[in-house]
C-alpha cells in the first residue's frame, strides 16, 4: 500500500510539474534569481548597468547574433510554453489556430556575458464568448472578435531552463 501511495504521489507531482510548462535544469534557482535581479534593474523602458538588452529578432528579421540553430531552439520553446494555454486561457472563451509565432527575441547581457533570452510569442485567437461559436468547426469563427493571445518567457542561454514571464502572462488582445 505504501508503494502504491508513493507511486500515486509521484504521478501527481509529475503531472503538476508538467502543467506549469516551465522547464528547470541544474542551476535553475540561479537563473530565477538572475531574472529577478534583471527585472528589478530594468523596470523602466531602459536597462541600466550591469544589464543591457539587444533585440536579435523582430518583425521576421533575425540579427546575425542569433544563429539559425538558436532561433529554432527558441521557436520550439515558445511552442512548448504556449501549449499550456490549453489548460489555462483556452479553458475560457477563447480559441486559437494553434500555430505559435515567435514575435521577438531580446538577448539579455550582464556586462558582456549573454545571460538570457526574452522571447515574445503569440497565436492567432478568437473571443468565442461573444459569438455563440459551436466549438466544432472553423466556420462561425468569422463572427467572433479576432485577435491574438500573447505571452513572454525567459530562456537560459543553454536552452535548458525557461520560465514564464509573470509580468506578461497569456492574455487576449484584439
């Protein structure tokens, strides 16, 4: 019985951990602390020392600083982060096309060292609470207000740890 209970507790913990969508790796606590420090220093529109930001992808244009390999990794992470919307914002009155778009990537430096990426991503979405959509087919969505669900996350330079930006949680914009 004790083994069964331990197994059930492990399964619940694994399910709960996966529901968060964030991924932690060795050194995740240091990364969380670094992001908290960065956010406290860069509250305003402009960062101050020791941090600086550099936009490395925006409007479909990738800066040479961001390699195709790195860009592809960040796209995959953005898609994983948006997947959690099935259990959160999409439980409400919204429907998306399911195609995550990486909108912007900002490289974050502390001194001269790259310490994180901030990724902004979205999906085309409809507010279905205002239009009586049947939830079955794509037809009928044209009567619903269209916009996008947008969110951002922070990603470690080795791509092993990523965390949702709690100041920019998934929200519908039209």
